[in-house]
C-alpha cells in the first residue's frame, strides 16, 4: 500500500525502557476507509504501538505520524480514541461525560439511545462494563473523527455487545473513517481488512487472514477418548489445543501424533486440515520464543 494518504503511519518504531524492548522496529499504516487489526497476546506491545502513534509516548527509534505529520495538539480533534481504560470519568454521570467530551471537541452532544439513554443520569461507576464501552465509543464518535483508534474495545463484553460494536465500526469505515483496532481475540480478525500480528514486541506477520495463515496446516484428531488423547499429546510437549471436543495440533506431522497416541494405546484418525489464525499465531509464538 502507498502511504501518501495514510492517516496513521509507523515507520520502524521502537520503544525501550532501560534494557527492556517493549516494541521492536514495527511498521504499519492505516488508510481512509479501512480497518486494520493489530493482533497479539496480552503483553505483545500493541498498546505501546498505539501510544507512540498518538504521540502519548515518544519512540526510542523510528517515526510515528498521524495525518502526515508528527502528532501535535491538533491531532485529537481529528481522531476518536478509546483506550483500554476507556478514559471515562467514573464520578460523573453518563450525560455529564457526554457533555464534557463534546464541549472539549466543540461538538454537538450525540443523542443517546437504548440502554445508554436509560442510564444517562447514573454515575459511570454504577453501570456495567459493556455499557461503559458503549459510552466510550459514543464519545469517540461525537466529533465525527477521520480516524478511530480502538484499544481492546470488546474486552470483557458479551458476544451481542461485541457484534453491535463491530457493526458500528464497519459503518464508520464505510463512511471513509480509517480504523486501527487492537485485540487478542483472533476470531475478530475476520472483521478487519488487513492484519498486523505482534509477538513479543515485534510485528511478525502482516496481510489478510489468508496471507498470514499461508500454507500452514493443522492436524485434527478424531477419537472417542478425546480427553485422554489431549492429555497424552500434552504430556509429550506437542502444541495441542481443543476446539470443543476436537483435539487439534498446529504445524505437527500426522505420523508424530499417531506415534505418540499409539504409545499409550489410543487409536485415532489423524487428518490434516487448514490451520486457523490462532493456530498460526501459536506457531509464530513458538518460533519467536526466547531460547
């Protein structure tokens, strides 16, 4: 992608705290109307990348720009940001939070609907996390930003609220808003146009979900004694996971699995299947693990 029209751009940004490298030479960009997902486990460095892109912390090395320039005091007026901590005033009511944020951005306070409208006179500290996330998202959109930056926006909310939030994100992208969203939920990757996968502070893969998975395969183990199969494979150190009652292993030869099961007297049908993004991430994390 060309970066001439990029709303956000990271060019090999690095952040060190003493001898600890939190982010190591990460590059990415976000164009108008696209949703870019920054994926990785907790502690992978996603939030630190966002803070550098928004000018909340300076890179040790590399350049982070917003709207084609280094972040400055004009940047917040063009973006909507929902941090992990939501940025809400817990001792103010829902309506007071809306009023305060709208005044700060010289925007018309948005009309509240549904559960938020019913809770407008309640303190934020008295409403649930799901409703707090809806409020933070409503505030982020109040001044019609060109760019949305969402840090773990669906963490801790129920599946229905998560689906509704993603509907709202897609609606904004359809209107031309660029979106950068971090998540550790690999299944949310399908909601994004492009992905950047992070592991231990580094960007280790980028592209669509299909691009990242590539030719990586997994094996699915079909046996009535699935619990014993899982335990046996785990005992010998193989990267075994469960999908319901389906035992799966990423990037592992079928023969190796069959041999491990036969050793403990378990008969199973082992077949190769396409890997999931989460399984690909497991492979990447294993490759990048400290020696």
